[in-house]
């Protein structure tokens, strides 16, 4: 009987160790979003503290269950963009920011059409804060340029 008990304890320990290793691997594989989720959780908790609002009150404002808000503030919930935006709207603050960026493209042309308003002498600059796929942009402009020069 004693041996059976020892076997059972040993098996339980091995299973526990195996689960710990699997959980550690999962945390390592998901470290990027877990870090972001944790940072968001800290911002939310800080906002709640500064504004004297409980998690339950926040849950009511968000129309979420208190259990779900608790998961969020633990920093272990994989939040969707929709959820992040909803929380930002209710809190009136940014939880994450995507830096705006500029893409500057310069084209040099040896032959500039006189009637084409997009060309200014030999260089054209295009600035935008929205993402532009360079290849698509270049293909479109090259087609327009070729059509205009052919006319």
C-alpha cells in the first residue's frame, strides 16, 4: 500500500513538473503580446486608482462582466483591437499608440511633361501618414507617367 502511495505522489510530481515546463514554453512563445497586455493592464489600473473607480464600475461602463475586466487587469488577456478601442473610449485615454510615419519617395525624371502638375522639375516628393505600399504606388505612378508621356 505504501509503495502505491509513493508511486501516485511521484506521478503527480512528474505531471506537475511537465505542466510547469509547458506553461513556461507557452509564456516564452507569447511573450510579446503578454508584455503589451501587462502594460495595458497597468495603465488601466493606474487610471482606475487616479479616478477612484472600481473594476466593477469599469465593467459596467464597458458592458463587460467583472470577471472579464479582472482578466484584463491581470494582464493575461489577449485583447482584440476592438476591445482596446472600447476601453480607450470609456477611459478617455490612449492605451497603445502606433507612431505615425512618413514615407518619402523621390523620383528623378530626365523628361518632365510640361502639363503634368505632379512633377516639379526633376524631383517629386510624396509624403503621407498612411501606409503606402511602395511597389503598388510606383506601379501606379509609372503607368500614369507613361500614359502622360505617350499622349
